[in-house]
C-alpha cells in the first residue's frame, strides 16, 4: 500500500502546488467595477500609470477592449504571448468565465485578467483578478 502512494507523493513534491511567487515586477489584485453601459478600469501602482481596459454592457453579455489588444486563452500561461501584430484583438470581445485574457493596456505593458463574479441587471457588478507586469516590455506574468 505504501509503495503505491509513494510515486504520487514524489510527484507532488517535485511539481508543487502551482507558482508560489509572482515574477519580478508583477502586481496582482482584485478589480471591481459597476457598469451601466460603459466602464473604464485604470491600472495604477505606487503613482505609476500602466494603462486601462474598457468594459461594455450589452443585453446578452459584457465585453472588454484594451487599447493595444487582447489575446484570449483557454489555458493559463506564465508569459503573455508575443504581440506579432495580428494575434491581439483590437475590438471588443466577450468577457467569459473560465478563460484567460492577456491584454496590453499600454503600448509596452502586458497584463492578464480572469473573470471571477458577475451580478446585476440594469447595471452589472463585475469582479476580476488581474496581473500587470510593471517592467515595461516584459511579458512574464
């Protein structure tokens, strides 16, 4: 019985339980916004500005837009995809649960968002987790 459990324990010890520390320069927080029709969330840290993301409320969904585009992934990545010119969507896109949204709130800033909660009717209360890389040009998240 102990021999059957041993490989599982060794695997847990070597793989860990996920990343314990954020990469250098990354800030993480929970954002909350109330959207009537349109909302804007600005990213500040220690009086430094890192850009913004826009939220749009429609009858069937909430959409987001970043000034320099958004890349949607079904899996979490430790590094934002490189912006090759056409892989970051510059238009509004639906903000869904269970997806990872890599975005560029400024020309040389990368971020990541995950939708956590949504409630409301005429106005939408939205909560999301975000990560912003404060070292400009660095894609580690």
